[in-house]
């Protein structure tokens, strides 16, 4: 009788090779056939427990209409910590791509917790000291160097970061662009500031418009 057990995850070197092959297909071919081939490879690469792999795939597929939202959701859910800071599948969602619609990303992070004031305080700190200094490649710049580096780089950083005290939530004005690496760092910054403020348990989500 055939062994029907799930095969072991790919080794790190195999996962990287498979991922790079998927990227080559996306870069060198067009259309749904190529997207489907790449997705099959990315699914295999994603079986390796590298915490960054899903984000790398989301970045590679950020302009693929049939896959951008799917991989972004997978990456976000991988950051969820049951019993701690959890993430919703719609967090920092990518939308559009149907019937020729432009893909865009919703850079809004809302917090559901048992202490509204602490959540607002954490988001206010994150917005004022850290979120504005994140580049599209995911780097968080040191505050004392951020303005100079931002002025000298072609990489995008948020135009504005606002705090909605009522929800509470933060929102980043990124002109509708799709930046999975920036999204990951923003998520991690918010989670970090929530914990620093004393909130060990919370749920992060992006409100429906």
C-alpha cells in the first residue's frame, strides 16, 4: 500500500531554489498559466517553516491579481500568536485586481482589546516615533537618522500616519501602493508597542470600509 503521509518540508536550500524558480516564472512569463505554475512552486516553498518565506512570496506576487490577496493573508496569519497578539486574515489586506481594477493595499491596523486607553497610547507612540520611518523594503530606520535617509533614498515611506482614537486604529497614507514588507514591519511595530504599553493580548484587524 502506498505511503499517504505528507512528505517532509523542503530543506532551506530546496525551499530557496523552489522559491527562486517561481519568481523566474513570474518575471519571464505572463498570464494565468504562468501564475498557476508559480503558485504551485510557492506552495511547496511555503511548506518550509521560514518565518520570512510567506512574506517573500507575498512580495513576489504583489501585482498578481489572482494571488496577491491570498499570499498576503497567509503571511499575516503566520504572525498571529494565539493567547497573545493575534492577527485577522484581512489585516493589511490587498484588494482589487478583478476586471482590470488596480491592486491596492489597505494600510490600516485596528486593535480589539480589553483596554481601549492602553491601545490608543500604544498606537499613538507607534505612529509618532516609528511607523513613519519604515521603508517599502521593510527596514525601520532609527528615528535620529530617518529624515536624512528618507531624503536620500528612492524607497518609499509613508506620507502620513494618523491615529483614530475611537476605533482605535492607525492608518498609513501609502498612496494605495502594495508593500508587503512595509506591512510586516508595521504589524510587528504595533504588536511591540502594544506589549510595551502593557497589553499582552489583543486582536489586530483592518476594518471594512
